[in-house]
């Protein structure tokens, strides 16, 4: 999959079929749309192009550290690549782009920049300044130019529209099974194992640490998880108890994901890891002492073992 960024890229040479969206989560609804784009491209000998934004519009207007994101860019890239997309066009969402009218967006990006021959969107998609553009706007401007436009109907699960916001709500409500159905996979966090303060080791519960930086993830607390190391050829999943938060008991500030992997004693600093979330045990709590923290971690580990024993 080729990656291009606007406004740096030069116009594409070949005609394309294009879709547009945030695609946060690349959930089941997104997958239906993107597979349709890829199939249309194959049938009509066109390039398939997915347009997305970085940062997302919601991040630009609300702040990066105030918007919960299901899939950071690197993860989104790999998920779209698996779906057979030819070109990923990333728009730099800034003040200039925010001022684009729907008509400018169509003319400068879709027609002149990406050589769109056909455009497929979700039937509720809005774009351009003040979200003034919609399906009818596209048809009115594109069809006289010989560019066809179509839309897919909303994809639902149990009469509820599948959306990124719905999945965030699933996760917030500890509905990890529903989130999995809507995503088409378990919710997970990718990262690189970094060296921490080694407090867990001193408490006899060593952890792997994944720094989240400014990334605002949609969940917080203590969870039952499985862990996959990208270096494992057998794709083995290890059981674990994970904490996402700032570690208030030890006056932590930075957001971090810590995982105590059950029955595990390997050196894995620097390895890429995926942490998959199955169930929430409790909220993050500031305890009065380290000994009380240790007691609750022990309880979390016991409950994690019981959870996986009961959900084999």
C-alpha cells in the first residue's frame, strides 16, 4: 500500500475509486465500505484510495490529549493494508484544511489531486467547512464531470449503528464482547516494551511497561488481558493482568500501560507487543500504602486466573 500525504503529494497519474473518513478503529462498518472500494477497483481496473486525516478533525478542534482514539495511525495503516487498499492518502488536518469548503475539497483533492473516477462513502458522511458537504453535494458536483458517486447503508449490530463512538461506549461500559463484535477483533493496544521503575518486581509482580505518551486511550483501570509478542513465531497469547493509568499510589503522572504476565519470566525490553483486552476488573485507585497496593495486585491476579479459567 502506497502512503501519500496532502498537500505534499503530486497528483496521481491513474484514475481511482475513492472513499473518505476518519476510520478510527477500522471497525466492521468501515471494513464493509473499504472492501466494496477494493472490489470496485479490481473490477474496473482502478486504484483504490482511502482518504483519512492526521490528526483527526476531533483531535484538531478538541486537542490530541482530549480525544480517545481506538487506533493510532500506525495501527490504522496496517489494518487498511490488510484490506487490500492501494493508496492511503493522509490529509494534514490544519487551519487551512479546516477552511476548505465542500466544493474546494471535491475539486482540489478528489478530482484534481486523486483523479477520482468513482467515489463511495457512507450514507451519513459529512465533509468540508462546517460539515456542509454530503452525498448530494458530491453527486451535484461530480456527476456532471463524469465522476460517479455511490453510498453504502449504515452497518448495524442488533439494531444499533456500528460506529467508533459506539465502540468507545462499549469499552467504557465493560462490554468487551460487544466491542469485539463491532470491531471485528478484540480491542487492543500496540506498543514497545520500555524499562520502568521496577516497582512491580520489588512487589513480586514484575510488569512489562508500554508508555502511552500523549495518546488518550478510551479505557482506564485494571483489566484481564492476553499478550502477544510480535517476535513469537507460534503467535502464542500469554495471560495477564493489566493496569492503565498514572499509578496514583506512587504519585505517578504519565499515562502508562503495565501488564503482569502470569507465569512469565523473560527479558523482553524493546520488543513490540500487542495487549488484547477481555474484561475490566476495577477502576484505578489510590491506595494508602504500598502494602495495600500489593494486596490488591494479588487479588487482581487471582481474579484474572479465575476469569480465564471460567472463559476457556
